[in-house]
């Protein structure tokens, strides 16, 4: 019944890690601020329970494991909701404000039910922690759905603008903008600069892609209207001053400039020279630097004037002019949304939109065409992947090397290509190429597997194909440093979400030694990959002793003393995990430089570094209480550094550790 659950130790580690991730998130988003704040406060309170359970190391009953698993799911869902509020489109989030509020309420209820069922009496927790859990139970029972009244009002205004925008074909909506108090909406959701508008447009386009993939025609049309609104707001509200500094037009007279006289109408060919300071950048072709009349999208996602990009491709170029990356297909997909936006912008600026067909006859055709474009793109990727897999299977060594390189690039372009490549059967052939004697083929194969492993469903496929042995071999004997570093990153990616993979990699001869060798010899990026791979492997208790026995502790101390290594935080994180092992603590306690170095990192390190430094110090003091305590007290900076961590500098976890350490030191003072 419980075979699918995590072991108790791994479960507590995951709970603490997930809680710390939520606690370390940045400032609250403009929307859902109260729901986000309450959710983060609940997780901060319950994290004390997880810390105490881990320190007690007492066995957990099956019912406790079930409840804690439910809490882990709720915390991860909370993190996803907070990230979505912070990183997603603000305007789309405003339209979904009631649904998002319901999601926060649902997560709170899940936490409440899990805490109600948690058998606190059998866990032996302290009185303080018990009271905190009881408080959370009561709060969860009373909690209702909270929708900010201001956000509800803003949503109503935005819905009115969207409806008016759709009724006019997504274009001529400037009066609707003013009527719906667009300036208040834009300011409240954080659209306070031209760059902010650009970022919002990018998020809306990404959301449109997701909605199109699920068949949401109405949603796609509404998002198209929002993109049009943001672009228009950007062109009206933000201009460039004489010195190049961005200035916002605040006055109402600046919001709607008077249209030019009809006698001054210009053609599309003279727009660039006559009104260049008012033309949105999105309307300009990157090749011709003129307003586009027939914009098309290429495989890289960038938009160009059809004639310009066609000339580029016909001249023999198969790369994107903007980013230089190879195009996986040469189809030119019409960008009807942008063409409609340019058409209406030309009308509003009394500029003749010559050569641009009017979109008024079919205002909603954009949504249908967008879905078709997404399907066409997926079909093109599938055809390309199947073609390249065929070359891997039957081609010459030179052909295989080139095919592996193409798959490496294609797998870097997004989650959907990663899924399609795996379904085309590329993984077993790439695993075979790991043993190639050609350094470039080997490097392309391991990097392609690294890119494919980012898609979580591919991890098991890569493991099932027997890739780990080959990746470890590349890590130890790879012909190039880049291949070795990418092998380490592949092991890190594979083991991140799969405990069985951690154990399998740790049991392979040479895996840990190979990572330590890269940690010693690699570039700064390679050392970081090796340190993080070792960190993930060491979370599995069976691997911890192997990492210590392989000589990790003195190497990490050496790296901490080397400012040029560039891996201080990653080395400290690994040392904090290893300090749960008695053997590692013995090695650290014997060193004369470790305590002064950790105290110095408490003073001058990053927040993450300070947290891990105090974890190691606490482990040392618990292993050799009196000796380590007196050595710390002899350092004049130790107590003040710990007090600073408690008062302001530290994360919630770091503050708890520092408080415990200060209480221990007070007994020896």
C-alpha cells in the first residue's frame, strides 16, 4: 500500500527543501498579494515541524508518512501558484483572479486536512511546534476564498475592454482603453515602463500558445486582444526624451494625441522616415528595418517581412538572422495577429496601410490559424526528428555525428521537441554513440541526452536505455572537457526527481570519483555541475558515506579557501549535506582552518552560503559539543555573526539554526 511513497528521511528532506524554496522567493507579485503572503506564512510555520522531525530522526508511522506526503504535494502546488502569479502574464492573471483565488483556497484546505490527520501525539514534537500546528489547523478551518475587491474591480474594467476590443476586431479600441481606465489597470499590474510592456507581451504570447494547444479558441482571441491593448498602451504612454531617457506620458491630453489631418496622409513606404519615433518595435522587420506588410514567423519564433526572409533563405542561409541558430524547418507561417495590429495602427495614425489586407471581415480567424500554425510546427519537428533518427540508425560515422548535433540543437528548443524526439526513438541510438571514439560525436550525444532529460517524462526512458553507464564513462574518460561537464550535468538532471536513480548512480564504480575529479579539474561551470550532482546524490543516505570515503571533505575545504574557484555556495551546500555523516564531521573537526573559515562565511557570504555555513557549524558543535563550542567562543566574530544572522540577515531556516547554536554557546560562555 505504501510502496509508492518516499522513505521517511527523503520525505523530510524534500519537505524542508520545498519549504525553503517557497521562503526564499522574492517580492510578492502585484496581484494575489494577500493570498501569496498567507500561503508563504503557513509554510514558514509548518517548516518548524519538518526541521524538528528531521533532527529527532525518529521512525515515522505509515499514517504520518501519508500526511507528510500530502503536505509536500500542497507545498509544491503553493510554490507553483506563487511562481505563476509572479512570472505569468499580469493581465491574464487578472482575468483569472477568481480561479486563482480558488486554487489558493484549495491548497490551504489540503494542508488543513493533512494537519488534522497528522498524529502529533506519536511524533513527540515540542510544545512550541505543537502549538504552531494547532494554530495552522484552526486557521485552515476558518479560511475562506479571498478575492481582493480592488482586483475584482480591475477585472471588471479589463473584461469590458476585452469585450470592446473583440467587438472591434481586436484593433480600434483606444476609446475603450480610456473609458476602462487603462492607466489605472496598467499601473496596478506593474506595466510602468516600455520594457515592462514588452515583457508582458512576451508572457501573453506564451500563454496564447498554451491556450491554443488545448483548443481554447475564445481564450486565444481574448489574449490577442490583450496583446493589442498592451502594444497600443506602450505606443501611447511611453516616449523617448531628447537624451534617450524613457518618459511616461501622464497627462490625459498625452494619452490620446490628435490624429493628423487627412491631407497629410502618408503611404506605408514612408512610415519609417516620417514617424519612426512613434512606431512600435514589433512592427519593424529586423532585416529591412521598415514596417512589415506581410509578416511571417520562422521556425525560431521570430517574425520577418515575407519577401526579406524569403530572399535570405533562397540565398542559401538556413539560420535565423536574429539569433544565428539553424532553422529546424523552412516553413513561413503568416503572423495574422501582428498584421491585424499593424493595419489598425496605420488607420489610427492616418497612414495608408497599403499592401496590408483588412482583417475586419474575419476578426476571429487568428485563433484558428494560430492553432493550425502550432500543429504545422509540431508536424515539422516530428518529420525532422524522424529523419535525423534514421540517419543515426543507418548513416556513416560522419552522418551520425551531424545528426547527433542537429538533435542536440533541436532538443534545446523547447519541451515539445524534447517529447517528439524521444517518441521518434532517438534515445537508444544516442546512448550507443556515447561510446564513440570520435570526440565530437560523443560530445553531441551526451549533450543531446542532457537536453532531452530536462523533460521529466524522458528521464525513465533514458534510464531504461542504459544511459547511466555510458554517461559515467564519458564523465571519467571523455575526450573533451565540455563532454565531461555535460555528462555531470546529465547525471544531475537524471537524479533530481528520482530516488532510485540516485542510488543507481551512486552504486556505479567511478561515478562519484568522476564527479570529484571534475570538481577538482573542471572549469567554473563544470565544477558547479559536479558539485550540484554530488549534492543531489548525497541526499540519498547510502551515497553519503561513499562521497566522504572518496575524499570529498578535504577537496571541498580546499575549494572554499580558493576565491577563484567560483563554487563557494555549491561547495558549502554539499558540505552541509555531508555534515550529517559522522565521518565527515570527524574530518572537519580535525581541521584547524574550518571553523575560522565558516565564521568568515557567516559574515561575508551570500544568504544561501550563510545558511549552509551555520548548518555545518551546528553539526560540528553537536558532534563535539564542548570542544567545538569553546573553539567558536575563542573567535571574536562568531557570536556577533550568529546574532546578525538571527536579527536580519538569515533565512527562516538559518535563523533557527543560529538561535540553536547561540543557546549551545551560552552554556560554555
